[in-house]
C-alpha cells in the first residue's frame, strides 16, 4: 500500500529516556533504547481507549544495492503478513480481526512501515504478535513464489497509470548510479526473476530486519512504564546483526536531461520538471528555504497556480513535490496540461517563475504567513494517535529519531527572503535539471 508522507513536519525534541515538552509538538514523550539496539518512542496522549503502533524499518528501495535484486524491501511488506510458526498467517489474521484492529503497511525509498490501530486493552497482544513476526517470520518456497508472482501482478497493474510510468522514467533519467534510480517496487526484470530468489529473500530478511534498524513508535492511551515492560518482554531476545549497505553516492550531474515519453493509454500531457537538491538535514537552512520556496512558487496559493489554473485554465493542476530523503533526492514540479501545444508554454512559465525567485526577494508577509500556516496545519492534524504516529514515521526512518524536527522548525523560523533567493540560485539551475513530457495516445 502507498501512503503520502507529510513533507513538512513538526514534532518535539527528546534524547535518551528524557521526557520533554517541545515548543510546537503538543505532547510529551519518552524514548528508550533496548540493549539490542531497538529504539522505542512512546507518546501518551488524550485518546481514551485508543492506541497506534508503528514498526518503522529503516530500509527501503534505497538499500537494494545488489544488481538484479531490486524490489525486496517492498516484497517484505507483503511477506510480513504470512506469519510465523507460532502464529501462521490465517491465525494471526483471525486474532487481529477478533480484537477489531485495523492496520496495513507501506514501502518507499527510505522506509518500510507496519502499523496497527486498536483498543488500548489489546496492546500487549499486539506487541506479542509484532515481536513474534519481526523475529520469527516463516514461509516456505511455494508461498514465496506465489507472493512474488503477486508482486509482479501489482507492478503490471501500477504501470498502467501514467504517473507510475513518469515515476519510473524520471528515476531512470535523473540518476546514474544511486539506488534511487529504481522505483520502490523495483525494475521489471528483477521482479520477474524474483520467484527464483528464495534463498536471497531469507538473507535479505536476516540482514535488514534487525533491532538496530527498527524503531517502534507507540502513541495513545498508554502507560509508559507498562508499555516498555511489555516491549522488553517480547523483543529483548531479538539478536543484533544489522550492517548498513554501501550505497553508491550519485556523481554531480553535468547538464540538463530531457525525455519524451509515449504513454499507450489516453491521458492529458503531463510535464515534470525535476531538480536534484540535498539529502535531508534539518539544520540546513537553505534546505528549509527550498521547501518553503516550493509552496510559494508552485503551491495551491502560488501566483503561478492562480495564473495557469484559474485565470488561463491551461492546466488541470500544478503541484510541487519535495520529499525528505536520506540521500540526494528530487525536487519535482508536476503539471497536467490541457492541450499538448501548451506544454512548452507551461514549462517556460515554470522556468520564468524560478528565475523571478532568483532575482526578486519574496514578500516578507507571504513568507511569514506560510510559516505560520504550516505550523497550524500540522498541529490541527495531530488529533488522533494514528495521525501522530503516521506523521513521525518518515522522519524516524530518515534520521533515526525525532531530534531533527525541532531543528527543522528552528530552520524554518530563521529562513529569510534572502535565503529563498539563495536557494533558488543554488538548486534551480539547468545542470541539476531533468525534464520529462509524457503524452498519451491520440
């Protein structure tokens, strides 16, 4: 399952087992690390009878470094529901259903996450089930091959979407050696060959599903001391063994890259303009400035969106995408254009807007309003345990903790109009740019 991860987050600072109330995040929380390296973040909050439980594996498609072995992080999103010898899949499913829990999983470039939302009285049972499958996942070769076939079916279904085609083609175009070159689901040839990789699959699980590479995030109607005791009981036997893969750094791009893509189905033309920017660093003020620039230049309330979407009605939408990544990610501007002959015009308007931000300081009031709006929107979304844990998951996967969030908002608050200008000048240059135009069948 795919889930849109919040890009700009607000949380609070905590170190070790210290409990602190941050200046933005409305809840106190506790962090403990077990002797085997498993980190546990516990967030008691006013949510009578409700708990959300996230298991954040700090492995995604980024970590698939062996040639011919892409797609396994996503594959284990599937396999983790197959159960163990103690609780086979159908038995586990029956227990989850009987307690009325809801949950799922998702995989991305830097994360694989598993989550459940349930009644507080069932916390111990959920911890037992999760502790068991993370340590004792069991499947036979026939089951593995069946699931591998299902993953290929998922790929074939997804690739019928023009946006899936764009995602695949953009990664191939923009990256040369880094593992961000392949999508989360993997290269098609590797997925087709997956049924023959049974032994490799077991080694993948053994390497990446280790306590030092997993963070539990538990929020809701919980008692911290009791919760930690249950976690220790069911996870302390989990043995260390994680070794981080050696991900090849992407060399500097030396010039603009462009690609025209023919989509076999019917769709309006889609334009994607992408720029390589930086790995996530919450203390990098220029990075924070770039995130704010994305909203100011291409967001829903931007002048360009009002012009192209409302006034001229040339596009179906205009939207920026700037996810936080462990390594050098892509800042992308998407637009679905109503007429193919208007694609060059829309592209040039994107470039014109970028050049304007390089030369003209952004209005200080607009910048301050955006900062306040981001804080307000995030806080308004922290009303349930599941929304709290969901908001934490990405930053936990990318940084290993939540300390970065306080740093990030400090950076946002410090961003000036000059920083916005500097960010535009540094990152939005042709040497960092990759452009794709997708056109459907006529």
